[in-house]
């Protein structure tokens, strides 16, 4: 089985790549320079793809000219509590991003005759993005097979979301079992030498490591109180 894997360089997509490498005969990683506010995650994507020795393509598209998100526009990245993350769709949502990226992945998959596309979306520990839900993935798979030559000829392309129903802690545990080099990944919405430790993505990542019983190998500018308390408890053991 041949697969295309959407690889952002973050924790979820890197774990997804590890799962695809385990499950498939041939894997191709696909990343995007889409006008996001920093290139730090692309550096991680390059490092992760190199670690697994898979072909890696980076496509450049311009979502910054559309804007509308703190990741692609001159809008401040919000700092919220874990409780607030569960309320509504945040300004870090990039309008229709997964639809756009999956469409490119679908085109690439059809060209290289891939059987499936892996994407690291998750419907549990996430920031409320509508394009991370199982009904969205199911709907896109139907569109994919209605609108491609391969699909109408009966060689359907499957959209695989192996992390969909896992908590962040369960994702990390799975990644640890597979030996994912999390020190190479990047989740922070901000760029820089160190992750901020304050944005939604950093909070969810640190919460996941805490609940999984591991220390996050990344260096942070600051740690939220819940994670500082967790580190202190580990030191006392």
C-alpha cells in the first residue's frame, strides 16, 4: 500500500507519519508553505521526514493573501486557559485549510497512484476546528472518489485519520511506542528558538505529555502552572 502523509512538523502529524511508515509499503510526506506566520514548523517537517527516510515534497501556496486567521494575518495569537480552549472556534482557525491541503494531497496521490492519504486530525484534544471532525473526513473521502479519475474507475483513495478518537495523551503514548523523535517536532503557534508555552497548541501539548506521564523534550519560554506543578511532582518522586 502506498500513502501520502500530510506532515506539518507538529506532534500529531509526526505521529501520523510514524503510523503510516509502520502500516504502509511506501510513504510520501507532503508539507506546505502556505503563508503561516513562521517557518519553524517546516524546519521540523524536514527533520522528521529525513529521520524516517521518506520522500518529502513542500508545496508553496498563498493563504496569507486571504488572511482571516492569527496564523496567516496580522492578528495576535490568543493566550487562553485550558477551560477557554473548549469554548468556540478560535482565531487560529485557518479558513478551509484542511480542505485546501487535502485537495493538494489528493492531486499528488492520484499522480503517484497512492491508495490513501493520512492526516493527523483529532476530534478530542483540539481547539474546536470544524475540519478536524470525523464527519468532515468522511465527507471529503466521498468527494475525493467522486471527483478523481482513479475514484470513478473503482480504485478508491481512502482518507486515513488514525488519531481521530485519541486523546493527546494517547497520541503521545502511541508515538513513544513507535519511537517518534518528539524533540524534532514543533507545535507552538509562534516561531522562535523556544516554544512560547502560552498559546492553545502549547497548552494542549504540555497537558498531553503530563497526562501521558512524560516530560516534553522541547524547551519553552515559560510553563503553565499545571505543568510546573507536574515537573515538581516528578522531581519529588
